[in-house]
């Protein structure tokens, strides 16, 4: 994985020193909260319902064991002994004290980590495929390109005050595990007819108040020119994106208002000016970064033999383990959705356990997924049983990946100042009906439930097979029910099924939807989403409201 | 309807309630304020030591005030999904 060079570290050290001074000035009352707020937000520090919340950047969701152990240390020393992994592959801490913040930043910077650009109207953490470098179906590891984007976008002076936040995702396979069509820019690595590597470029996707699926602005840009092309997109957006209305300030609105043809014309014209300026990285820099993402030293004697005589282990393998490109290896997903748990939360002790296991069994790498789980991407099959036993002992071996209890959920009104309703209890109450019966969950099959506590959609409800949106109904918590969304390569936006429901009603409604689906599916293999797409909303609506 | 004063401490982010002479981390200590509450908020905003000072509507009696909105009840009791982090003087049951 990528290691900082002296420039990366110098940039982080300088920014940390700058923000520490700004924190000191605020604590000494030398600047007002109105002056301080945009500064702290640009450094990932929010004020939430109960305390300050810090969002730490995890570039493309990749961590070393040392970095993971530091995250546990932060939770233990500066927070309340836990952290929350987010849908942007980052981690959040909910109980941070401003007076301790400078020491915290120093600790983070020791392991090449920081929190800047995790909030504010700038280019946010670059996200990617959690199976990058290990998946059998990818053309190449997408992370070197994500790393180039990270370096390009970090403190980019022209793009530090965009009309609104900006999110970029990069993948390298036809299977989309990063929801690229729901990003401001989505990049898919592919080959042209000549066999050259380049990107298909999607632009203007997003969830939130106005959900839109991204459109293709260019079907192929050579990898050697994708940075200048991205700069062209950002320049058009920065110049013409609406700054007069926060609800219309995202690039998706600009693309919609201009139309993709006119937007493309403007980007191409801008890029024609930019490309000759030599903004793209030289080949030597590509080579330097790609080399840091080279394959680990695989055990070439590793075998594919796996003893599945332990039924609990066999269940975990069937649900949470994926094929690896290297014979004798596998990709293991660690579920952060245990029984009665809070999706995405992990205690400092659990984070330490995962760091240890990554170092022992997974070539010292951990990935955070946008589904709020963790991945060990390079595990010898011969080590899977020992890994599973250690995970199970730490309550980290729930075999529920992509099943009904693997629910994406935002912090909701239990923590967030923006929320209209709580979202975590809804996820817990839905999961409670199924979590003691894994066989039933597996019979239901792939079902992606996503819960947001407000219209901003941090819980990705518009991309849920079943989406739930918390709303305020005359001072009471209420929930809208949406069906038919997908953040995968078959991207679609969930639509509202019917009137809002209360807390008990929404949980019962999901139960009814699942019961109906099990009677209506054409075959056990037909997913909930496919049954919905085949039948349309009417029978599902009848099942809930009839 | 009674109103009580709340905000977050600048240095720690802690949720606070005004007890008549100082700040408390427990809502049971809060006192209801009349028109003097608005003047107090104006003063606190100018002092810049308490973030987001605001008067919130409550029901109930002194020593047992309960905010009328879910948001403020969550602030007063702690996250409803973490009983171990509850603030103590207001049960998460009221959320």
C-alpha cells in the first residue's frame, strides 16, 4: 500500500500545525465561532448533538495494521472507546473534546493520517472497491489512480471552495462495489479496442435531496490524461455550479440544467485548453505509485483445500468469503453488523484485534467498505479457519454479508444535528426479526436495506433494495418506505411506495415486504430487487398497505 | 410553556443546561426562564464560550423537565442505542 513521501508528510504536518494554531485561537476567544466553524469543518470536526464529532480520512478505505491500531488508540484515549466506520470508507468519533484536539491530530499524523477534506465544500475522500488488488474480475488495481486523485485533490487551491462538496469513486471491474454512478465523478477503468487502459467517466450522480444517476461524459480517457480531464470537469463545475442555492449547488444539478451534451461540450473545451499544459503526472510518477500497490508476496505453495466440516465456519465462508485472483487465497469480509449491534461501530478492543489479524493473516492490510464492513483482502485459505475463530471470539464473525441484517445506516438522530429521526433503532429492530436464523436470511438472499435519518441520505436510502428515510411529521419521527434502488452496476433509484409510517409500522412493513417477496419470487435464486423489477410496485404496495 | 436554556461547552462540546447561576450537565438541574432567558442567550452569544445557546420548550415540573422535541430529548438523555452512555437524569425511555 502507499506510503507517504517527504512531500505528503510535509503537507500534513504543515496543515496540522496551521489548524492547531486555529484551535488555540478559538479556545483563547481570539476568533468567533462563526469564523472558526468553516475552519474546523475543513478539518473534519463537527459539533453534533452530544459533543464534537471527528471524521478521519481513510483514503480509498485502505489501512495498515499500524494505522488501524492508532484508530483504536484514538477511540480509547480521546473518545468513548469506540469508532463508527462510515459509508464513505472513513471513521467517525462521536465524543471528541476540542481542548484535546491538537494532541489527537499529532497522534494521527504519526501514522500518515489526518482529517482534512472530510467535510466542507471540497473534494472529499476518494473511495474505491474494497476488493481492489484482490478481485479476480478487475483489469488492474484501481487504487494507484485513486491515490493520484488524492494527491491532486489534497489542498488543491482552486478547488478548496467549490459550490458544494464533491465525491469521486474509482473502480476497475464491471462489478461495481463502490456505487460509482452515484458519485459526482465515477471512474471505471477499462480497455479500448487497442488494449490501452483508460477510464469511462460518469458525472453528476448522487443521492441526497435530488437523487440522480450519473451520466457518461466520456467513454474513454487514457489513464495518462485522466487527471487533467478531471480538472476540466471541476473547472466547469467551479465556474458555473450554483452558489446561490445550497440545494441546487451540486454538480448533478448543473449537469441536469445544462444537459449532458452541453456539459460535455464545455468540459471538452476546457480540457482542450488544459491538456497541453502538462498537468498530468509523468509516467515515472505513475510507475512509482503503481509499484507501491504491487501484489504482496504470495505463498505460491498455498492450496485451495478448505476443511468445511465445522458448520458455523462453513456458513461464514459461504457468506463472507469471496474468490481471490491468486490460487490458494481468499477475500474475507468482517461484518460490523452483529446481533443487536450498531452498524459500522467497533470497539477499540475489536479494532486492535482486527489490526493484529491483518498483520498475522492478511499481509498487513485492512479495507473499509461503503457498506460499513471491513475486509481482509489477502488471506491464505489455509488460514481462514484460524482467522474465523479469532474473529468469532471478538464478535466479528457474523455470517450476514449482503443479507437482510447487513443494513447500512447513518448515525441518525441518536447523534446527528441534521437528522429528523433516529435510524439505528430501525435497523436494529428490522435485524432483530432475522438475526437468530442465518438459514432464513440466506433463504431470503441478497437484500440491501439502507436507512437514512434525513434527506441528506448518508444511509444511501435511494440505493437500497429497500430504502427507509426518516422524516419529521409534526414533531414526531416518521419513516418513508422506498423500493427498487441499487448502487451496483445496475444502478437505479428507489421510489417511495406509499404513505409514511411510524417506528413500529416501518419495521412491520419490511416484514410484510419480505414475506410477500418469498411467495412471489419466480425461483429461490431471484433476488428481492429482481422480483420488484419484474412485478413493479403495485403488489408490494398491496402487501404493505392493502 | 416553560423554556429552559441549553448549549454546548466550547472546550469539550458537552451538552449543558442553565441551573440559574451556572451550567450543569444534567437536565434535572435546569431552571425555567422567562423573558430574561432571551437576554441571557444574547449575552452568551456575544461571549462566545457556549456554542449554540438556545431556549427549548419543555413540559413537566422543576427537577423533571422533559423537552417537547425528540431532538432535545436525545440531547438530554444520550443516544437511545447506547444505554451505557446515558446521561442519567433523563431516561432514554422518554425519547
